[in-house]
C-alpha cells in the first residue's frame, strides 16, 4: 500500500480533516486562516509545502523499514492504520506545542499592551497638545491652500495675459510681414518691431515682482506657524516648568518696546503702510502692463481711498486692487484708533493735571487745607498792583475737584491766575512738573488732623525740596502746628526755610487781644494786603539821617525800624532816635503798597510836651480759658510773663485734672515755677449751661474761648461749639448784672432786648473767641458781643506776607515774642490835652519821648482803626476818648 497522500484520496482526506478537539483549540483559527497550507483537496491548487514527517521512535521506524517486506498481510493491512494514528498523535502534539507558544505570545502581547497604556497615560498631555497642534496645522494648511489657490489664479491670469501678449506680438509680426510683402505701406510708416529679448526680459521682471510680493505676504504667516509650532514643542511635559514659550517671549519683547518708546505705535503703522504700498505696487506691476512707478502710485491711491479700485479691469488687477484696498482700510482704522487714543490721552492728562507748568517767578502752594481760600485771596491782592500773577497749587487731590472748590470761593482774583496740578510734594518728578526751581516762593501748608503727623509730612516735604537738583530760586515758607518741631525743620531746610507756627501765633495773639480789646482788627489790617502792611526798601538819600528825622520823611508811610547792614542784615524794630542810617541800611515801613511811598523833604513839625507821665497799671487779673489746646503750656508761660503778680488763670474743660498736669509737664511746663499766676482747674462741658453757671463768669476780666482739641479737625464743628459757648456765657453774665431795667439802647438794638443785654455784658468783660471758619465772622461782627479772632485767616495772612517778603517773618516773630516790641492800644490823653489841635506828625514825635511809634488811631465813634493815616501834617481836633495804636517795648 502506497504511503503517498496523492495516491490515496481517502487517506488524504482522513489525515487533513482535524479532529473535534483540535477544532475547539485556539489554533483552529490559525488553521482556517491559512487553508492553502493545510488543504489537499484536488480542487484546490496544490502547494509545494513539505509534508511533515511523522514522529516515531527510532526502533519502530527501523523495525518497520527492515521488515516491511517480510511481514504478514495482516500486519501490512494495519500498518496504514497505525501510520494514521501516529500521524494524528503527532498532529495533536504539534497543536499542543502551537497552543503553548500561542499562550506565551498572548502573554507577551498583554505585557506590550500594558506598557503601551502606561506610555499613553504618561503622555496624555502630549496627546491633547498633539490634537490642538493638529487643529492648528489643519488651519494653517487651509490658509496655505487658500494662498496657493490665490497664487495659482494669479499665475494663470498672468500666463493667459502672457499668451495674449505673445499672440499679439505674433500678430503684429505677421501684419508687418504681410505689409512688407504686399507693399501696402511704405517702409517709413512701418511700426517699430519690439525685440523679442526685451519682451522676454520684461515678462521675467513682472513674474519676479509678482513672486516677491507673494513671498513677502507668505513669510509672516510661515513665521507665525513656525513660532506656534516651536512654542508647542517647548511646552512639553519635560520643559513646561523650565522654558517659556517663544510666542510669550516675543509678546513680552514687543510689549517692552512699545512701553519704552512712545512713538513705537505710529512708527509701526508707518512701516506697515509703506510695506503695503510697496508690495501692492509690485503685485500690480506683475499683473498689469504699467510701469513700476505708476503701479506704486496706484497702490498708494488704493490705500488712501478704497474706492479707487473700481476702475481696475481683469481678474488679476481686480484681486490685487481689492486686497490693497482692504489693507488700506485696516491701516486707516488703526491710524484712526491711534489718533483717537492720543487725543483722549492728552485730554485726560490735561484734565488730571499731569502736564508740566511752564512758568517762572510764580508762587507755589503745596498741600490743601481750609486756609487755602484766604491765602489765595491775599496773594491775589498782593499781585494786583503788578497786574496779576500766577499761583500754582499742587495737592494729592483730583484737579477738577480743586478747580471746582476754588471756583466756589467768593472773592475776586484781580487778574491772578490759579493753576491746579495733582501730585505729591514728596515726589521729585511731581515737583519738577510744577517748575519748583523757578518759583519765587514755595508755601507748604499743614494738613488738617494730628499735629505731629502734619509736621512730619512738612519735614519730608522740605527734604524733597532741598533735594531738587536745579536748586531753588525762592524761599520756603512752612506752616507748622507744634512749636517744638520748628528747630528740626529749620535744621533740615537751613537758610531757605521760614516757619510760621500757626498755633503759637494764634495763642499769643489771643492773649494780646484779651488784654487789649480791638487789637485783633488791627492785626487783620496789618497782616492783610487789603490795607497797609510791612515793606522793606533801600533809600540812599536817607543815608546819614537820624531815625527821628526819618519818621517824618514819608508822607504816605510810617517808618517802624531799620535793617542794619552793619549787623548782618538784622532788623531793628523801634530803634533809638539817635540811630544814624548808614550805607546799605534799609527802612522798614507800614504802607499801602510797595510803590505808593517815597521820602520827601523834612516838614516843619512842632514837638510840644507830653501832658502827663504814663504809668503802666499792674493790677492782678482773673482770666478764664474755656477749652483745651495742645499748646496750652506755651500760652500759660506767655500769660505768666504779661500779668501782674497775684493773677489767676481758670481752666475750664473736659480734661481730667490729673491728665491736665501730666500734659502740661510733658509739654515742658513746671507749674511750681510760675511767678505771677495761679492755676485754678474746673471740669465741665463748655456747651452745657449748668456747668457754666457754676463759674463766677461776671468776675473775670477776660474770657478766652479756645477751639477745643477734640473738635479742631472740623472747622464748622469747632466754630459751632465756640459760638454756643459765647452765647451761653453772655446770657449768664447779662442775667447776673444789676439794674437790668436801666439799660439804654445801643446801636440798632432796643432797650431791654436780649441782644442789648449781652452787649451791656460785653462792656463789663472781654471775650475772645477762636474762630476757624471765616464764614462765622459775619455772625460775631453783626452781634457786636465779642472781640473775635479769625484763626485760619490770620495764619493765611502771615503766610502770604512771608511768602512775598521773607524778611517780614523776623518782624512778626518779634511782635509775637515774649520779649521785645509789640503792639499796644494807648488812650489819647497820654499824648494830648482835651480839645487840643495837633497833626499826626506832632503826636508821632511826642510819642517818641516814650520810645513809641504811633502807627494809627481809632476815633471814639469809629468801628475800625485807621493805620497809616493820610495827610499826616494837617492839624485836627482830638478827643480824650480816642485811642492810638503804637509799637512799644513790652511792659
């Protein structure tokens, strides 16, 4: 029996059909996937795969081969069956081996999938970024396709145009040849035949121009795509913390460039316009027959006016002209935005006060307070004789708000311009903005609020002013709140600084006014520029004259002192009559203005004699302080120097007695060292009637109503409190006066009226009220029940006067000091007799015998004093009830 499978079909079919166990195995799929390898069906093409040899033990094969010819027929009959069984066993073993190999490969595949999952999870961010990058690439691809399509259309148009030109050239050549052959025209009338080389070079030039324009337009897009790609690559998981993306770096560089160069935006717009004109001109040159210069001009017209492209003919020229017009619209839109932003920014800068002040010889005010209105008024009056001036105000407020507040002030600026700027005096750039180096005077106002904080800020402002590189042309006038800080400010500012301590000035002035009623009005006239004020000037024609003669040399002024050049420019107030003016000396006078007086020839004046000797009364006084000021210790020391021994000072306020002593000691006052006064403490509220009724109000010679420290930050509240206290005290005094029914009418108030009673009480004692708001002045002046002091207004007057002439500060300091000269109000019977007719010059010379300088007078029926009276040499009849205002040494 043959063992060849082809010789026995049945045997071959039995061998190659798999058993059910094999069909159920995992390798069955592999068997059916490769039918050509295992099938022996005659209908299927036979392949030349080698048949696997059956696996038999060597002994069996050898015995079978050696005895195949000698075996019996039965043995031979079952040999094929054994071969089939052995073949089936071998196939099963082979399938088992394949199955085990499949298991191993499946495990390897699972491991591979697990490692792939780990890789995918670890690079999830890269996958998302890849998707985004893919989208961007798709978008870029679309843009490139559009550009390529547009370029291809332009190229086709150009090629068609070139073909038309070639055909026209050929047609012209043929026409020329035809004409030459037929002799239709003479040779002289033949058109010039363009050379083929020139036409070819022109076409190449146009193609090159078109390619340059398209390439230039494509380069920015390609750069953007490249930058975006590089940025995405840099922002991978490994570099996200270390590297900054390229597009962010470029944005930062552009931002810095635009910030550092103010003209960067207009420059970029100009460059973009030029590029659009040039590229558009090249593109037009490539698609038209015009020259390059004409194409550039057409490109500019398309950019300037988008409607000029309507005359274009042909697809290529129209596409190019529309593109140029669209770019021109974008450029002009950006230009309009830049111009609008520049104009708005400039107007905002002007509105907010950020522009520089281009002025010189102006007055600069730094800060904002309630004193600003009075200060501006005084400066406007001072500049009126010069035709007006310039005042610059810089504060940390909005410019519009400052201008609105200044516009509400009820006074005429008399030609003076007030310029407001927003800024901080502590910043040198802001100081430079208001031309601080060219100002003739700088006034530093104290802030409302805490005194120490206000003085500390004033000190920092002085430091900023002294740090100006250009230096200061004028001087600095600093308003301080505490006398203890004056030394420190002068130490920092040096010779440039003049200080005005507001509380100290007002405190001393209130004490003077309490002892001499009516002195407040005189100080208003002298400190303000509305009437007469102090001036210092050099007069060479007075050299060698005695001061006694100088007194009567000015018909329109009153000399008060001399600025001695021999003493280093020291001002000597009320010098001796024997003082001889030397070369370089200047004369201090009280005059209406600096150009209204001049020395004349000496008049003939009769001196006469004093009617009697004047003895200063030194009787003990009783004075009441209502309220508490932070400079109370300074006022007590000044009062102790003025009053006679045995005087009493009553202090009535809400501060506890232990705290009062502590504050006075901290302020530098030793109560045990007081010589002339005795302190009497009372606790209570000055606006409660029953608290005031506990005081002997009718027994006080003077009552001072102070702006209490607890409400001094609010001017209206402090004035309301002072006004209420004044009315309560006057009412209590009027009810305690005897013989109320015998009162006579006074002024416009009828007999027995409530206001008349208070006016009668005002004749018995003097009440001085510290008023912070000038609007309260009208209430007190109309009632005539108190001699008032305008605190803020007097300080503003002093600041304006020192700002105009810093030398006047020395005069004011001496007049307010504890020692030296001060103003007094003297009765007329010290200088003249009843019904005596004398000129003002004669009274002036009589007063010199007492070492006094008469500067004015107040008649018995007059409400205000006359300072620096006119017609000084005219005689008039005086009354013994008249009073004179003099400058004399302190008594």
